[in-house]
C-alpha cells in the first residue's frame, strides 16, 4: 500500500507508517511502501559509473513484535525485483522498540542515474497474519527518518571535454591564436592528446556565437546645440557577422582617438534651409562664475574656440595635457584657436576652484 506523505521522508523529515487493523483485501497482511527516484547533477560524461549510497533510520513502534522478514530498504535500476541492485533488512521477527540504520549501496551506470532510472524503495509490514508460521496477529507501526542519499561519480574512463578557440587570418588563412578553455570559459591546460569530440545525443560543446567577419567605419553627425542641424562629426564602428547581421561596436571621435557619446544624432545631409544652402556658423559667448568646490571641463563643449579663466580672492587648479597647475589669485589664463575656420580648441582642459571664485569666459561655434 503506497503511503501518503512520503515526500516528508525524502526531504529529510520523519515519516510514521501506522499499524494496520487487518490485512489488505485478498491477502493475509498489509505492507506500507514508499518510493522515490534519485536525482544528481549530471556528470562530466555518461561513460563512467556512479557509486550510490542510501541510508535511513528505522524504528519498530509495535504494538506487536514482527514476524519473519518485516521490511526492507531497496535500491533499483529500473522497475521490478529483477532490477534490484542492493537490499537492506531489519532483523527477522523485529521486536518492539528496535531501532537501527538501514544502508544500501551499489555502482550504477552514470547514464542511468542521469536518466532518472535509479530508485529507492522502503516497504514495511503494518499487519502480518501468516497462519501457522505466525499464529497470532502482528500489528506493527514504524517510524522512518534521517534519509540520506550520496552519489560519487567515477569518471576515470571519461575524456575531459574543453573548448578550443582558433583564430585565423582572414586573408592568409594562417592560425594566429589558439586558446583552450573549460566549457564554462575558464582557462584550461591540455595535459594529453587533444581530439575532436564525437558525442552521442547532441553536440559535446555549446554552440558558439558567429564571430565578426568584417568591421566597418561609418561617419555620423551629432546635433549638440539642439537646433536640429549637425555640428559635430563622429565615427561609428559596425561589426558584420557571418550571417550579415550588423552590430554596433561603439562610437568614437573622428580619427578614433577617443570614445564619443552622441547627444542627438542627426542625418549628416540635413541642411540649413529648404533650398540646400550651406549652413552658416557663428560663435556664441558664454560666461560662468564658479565658487569653491565647483569645476568646469572643456570636454562638455566639443565646439570650443576660446576660454579664459580668472581667479578672484582665491586659487584654482587647472588640468591640461601637461598635468595640474595652480591658478593664482588675480591670475588670468587664456586659450584660443589660431585661425578662424576649420579649427576647434581641444582639451584636456579642466578648471576647479579651490578657494574664492573663478570666472570662466568662453566661446563655442554654433550653426545659425
């Protein structure tokens, strides 16, 4: 008779198998059973074996002593007694109050364990009336607890699977780099001979993404002042994989000297008027007064043409390509382009206020 609530035992709790008042219909006794399939993480490969050990604590609660073989713990590889691979029994005629640990263990194919074919079964008498052999009724209850199952894989016969990443020159076909990793991407050192996997039931290695076959540079335009027209040019790198799919690799300043983050990308062909006239440009004057702790950075003004910083009642720190230096009290520092067209003032140029105040006066090119 299958026992309700057996999951409690498999989860590590206590299961009580109650004594029966009489036999199951058509029999001379009543046996209470519970079964479960053993599961374990999949091994490196299915060619090896798994050593399975199962234990459970059992106590005979009575009210009567048992008769002959009173129960068992069994390990199975498949359905039916013919597929039982290990068996453990309590003592015959188990007396009331007996308690002990039943243990079974066996080596099973790793593939069968991974497929869910390995099962554990517990079965104990709840009522036994076998006539002359056991002339008096035997009403017995049992308590099962501390169920534990352990699996140890023997993978000595298994080849270690790893990933080999080979990079070749797209023009000459020459192998330029060979990198070996585990299936999880960690570095792997080959200690024996390496060969091609011939796995059954699917690929031995996960499918790898299609790598980039070509990288293209595309000119883009940005509208930094919000007037709807392009005023800064930049470059976007695009990767083309073996299926023809385009993937952006990032955006950079013209010449690929630094990364560039567009403010408002626009079509480079957008003109200043409906007739297609060349856009007109102007220079916008700007000024800020900074106090202690505040700073100003030329990187935020990609169309910068000139800048002047003056310290009032304190000092500041100016950082350029030459490194940091002090802007002294009353000192004025000025930078500007040397010609009127096709040139912009470039950094790095950052000004921070230490004490007092610093005024920043600058001009930047705009599209009119």
